[in-house]
């Protein structure tokens, strides 16, 4: 029962995001699809000892790698524009 309540609450939050912040809603939708696809290959685990060491910090690694990529792209674009002028 608690699962259905949580599902309904998150569905309402997603509906608000779709109405007011469509880019956020698309990001959530893409993340759910990617998580659903990748989840088929990662789990399930019977105990905590079976969980790979890299799995818990994986979201943080993806965020850091994304920030590094954005920083490199911004640096490259700004450097290119500075040399062009």
C-alpha cells in the first residue's frame, strides 16, 4: 500500500514538473528509462556483501564526470572565442 502512495505522490510531482519545468520532466523521464534499463543488469542482491564496491558511489561519479565535461567544454569554447577575436 505504501508503494502505491509513494508512486502516486511522485507521479503528481512529475506532472507538476511537466507543467512548469518541461526540461526537468524530460530529464526525470530519461533518468527513469536509463535506470530501468541498467537496473536489469545490476541487481538483485541477496545481501549487502554481494553489492559491488563501485555501485554505491556511482551516482556521484557520474555527476563529477559530467561537471568535468561541462567545465572542459566551457573552457574550450571560451578559449576558442578569445583566440578568434
